[in-house]
C-alpha cells in the first residue's frame, strides 16, 4: 500500500501515545468539572490560537450531546474534528483524515462512538423491519448495517453491541486506508476506537479484539 510521503517530523510531545494521553487527560478534566479551557469560544481565544498545530483528529457522531472540543477540554487549534451520523466514513472523510495526517503531522486518529446513538438505532430498526429509509439517510444506514448484521438485528441488545462493533469496523477501515496503513504499521500514527458515556461524560477506550 502507498504511504503518505513527506510526513512532518514528530515533536516529542506529539507521538501517538502522548497525543492519546493528552486527550484522555482533557476528558478527565471535563468529567471532574475542572476544565482548563472551559470551552472558551470567544473571538479573542480564536485569534490567540495562531497557526494550527493539531495533535489529533477526532471522528465522531453529529449528536448534539457530544461536542468533541468540550468533552476533551481542548482549545482552538489543538484537534481537528469530523462529525457524521454514527461517524460514517465516505471518501471526503477519509481524504480529510489523510490530509491532516500527511500535511499537518497529526499522529492520532480517534473514532468516537457514543451510547444511545440514534443513527445506529435507525439501522437496527431498518434491518428488523425490512424497511430501508429513502434518500441519503439510506446511505448512512447501509454503512452501519454490516455491524448490525454481525451482532444480529434480532438480538435484544443489538443496539448497544452494534454501537461498539461499528466503532471497531470504522477503526479497521481507517487502519487499512491506502495512505494511512504505512504510517500506522510503522507506529508513526495510531488509530483508536473509544466510546462516550452520555450519563457520566466519560470516554473509555475500546479494547483491541
């Protein structure tokens, strides 16, 4: 597979492990009610950020209860954020991740699912009823459906388990991406999956299978 050429050098604090530790430390601050940045969205904070030097890219869901900069206590310029229904991948999303890894030197890609995801619930309902939604929503359901099939749509716990399975499938797809596989295999970039708990605000890494 082709790997990204000319990747920017890795600052000591921007290794995949250090980037992951920084993200999770931010989530602990958020959960404890002691954020450093406090989701400061003033114009002055934006101006003060200067040139962007992100250390991670987060692919999450569009759910309005999961604002990624806030739950990881990050400020302007620190992370790149991509949000689609149930973090569904398409070429634009993959190309965007390839860009920030190859051009901006980002060393960590996190796929963040969350409990009670409505998009995954729609896929479970569609497979149980046999009625696929029309329009582009049907595309989103189709991208989630393989995870539901793996679990079994008739499983009483299908929604909860499929959320986790879909995160893992998204991680696997990104790790195999033509332009990411090389850096991932060399340990220069990490792609990890995690889950956000709406009840507690905590982010937990999904264990490798």
